C-alpha cells in the first residue's frame, strides 16, 4: 500500500471520529435549545462528510 493510500485511510478515519463528536455535540446543543450551535454543528458535519467522500473517491483510484 502506498503512503498516499495510508494517509487517505487515516484521514477518513479521523473525519469519521470528528463527525461522530460533532453529532454528539449537536444533540447536546439541541437538548439545551441552542439553535445557533445546532446550525453550526450541522454545517460542520456536512462539510466533514463532503471531505470524507472526496477522500474515499481518491482512495478508489
């Protein structure tokens, strides 16, 4: 396996962890009625999912 593929896999794993953390924080913000934070975490989650998809596509090549 090339270094690039290893780096991509690590990046994907890292993004998955970050997404999970942000989802947990978003739930907490929902419980506390903090709409601004809910919107922020939702945006962050979407951005991280897009990054993850890009890395997965690059890994397939």
